[in-house]
């Protein structure tokens, strides 16, 4: 037991959603739901760190005891999970978005583009189109109306494009104007966000605000967009189904998402910290 007056042991577990916390069906398993409920009553604080925009969180986390803040859009948006209000947002310069739209319009075939925007704590939207002048005009109208872009998804017009090659191409195309990553296995789709913003910078800021040292921060993921937070965390984990690059860099491997790898980690951390307390 901890001495009287001692601060009880505490840890922060940052977890990705798709391919990590969620099963292959995109749902929480019964075991994971129980582990999250146990964590909510104990020394392990769970924070969701996802590439998804806020609008999907309520359905994905239905029935789960996960509160506080969630880091969305690869760290560009911080939301209150209870209300889905935007608490903090990092916007991309409109000029960067227009460069992306020009790239899509110049492609030899229709290029699917999704632009995520926000305007106030309770206002966010997603515009989707196949590039071209009509979609560019739609996005420009939103920008003119005060909407701020925080993430753009772009799919290669060629279904046979190698995902790693397309990522490298878009990184070269945008240079230092944006952060370019990917999280969709087998698909040449890139995720573009504000320069200097990623899951690692967002997790670092949240841990600092909580007063939790880096050494007490654990992070688990499965795809390259998770690497910034995995590299920053005091201890990093990958589920067995993770991208080879992720598996090569983390401290510890867990069972696959379909085998409740994050639930196993949560149960273990809960037991360790409770025993120390």
C-alpha cells in the first residue's frame, strides 16, 4: 500500500481506434468494454487518439465508459467526448487546401477528396467530391464562409498505386506545408493535416495538461499515423495485426485487435498500478 498522503500511481493509456481498440467489425468487444469500465474506476486514464473526425465517435464508442477528451484527426482536433464539442483545433492554411485541390483537379482520373472543416465548438462538417472545378468551388465557398479546414483525405486516382509510393509522392508535393501520413492498409489514401501536428504532439500536450510524465504514458496503435505518439510515449505497444513498420518500432507486441489486445493491456496495467497503490 502507498504511504498515507502519497500520490496514488497513475498512468495514461493512449489508444488508436480502428484496427486497435475496435475489432474487425468496427465495434468494441464485450471484454474491451469491461476493461474500459474497470479503467474508468481505477488508476489508468484512457484517451482515444484517432485519425477519424469527431462525428464518428459517438457511434463507435457507444456504451463504453470513456470520458474526458479525445484527440481526433491525427491530433488536429480535441473534443469533449460527452458533448463532441470542439475544445481545440489546429487549422490548415486555405492555400494548402487549394494546392491539394489543384493536385486533384490535374489528375488523369477523378480523385476522391474529403475535406474536414470546423467553425465553432458545435459546428463541423465534411465535404466529399471527386476533385475538379465544381468541388473546388464548393470548398472555396465554405472557406469564404468562415469554415476552417483541419484535415484532408486524398485517394490516388489509380487503384493499383502502391500506398507507400503515393504517400512519398504527396509528401514531396506538399513539402513542409502539411503533415502527410496514412492509416488505411492496402489503400493508396493519404491523410493531410496541419504542419507540425500529429498524434504525438497532441498526446504530449494532453499529458502535460494532466501533469502526467512521459514515463507514465503508454500508447498502442497499428498504422504509420500512430508512430509519432508511439515514439513519444514512455512505453509503446502494437497489436499483432499492425503494419510491419509499427511492429518493428514498438517496445512490446500485443494480441491482435480481434483477440482483445488492448483489453489485455488495460487489465495488466490496472493490476500493476492497483498492486503498487
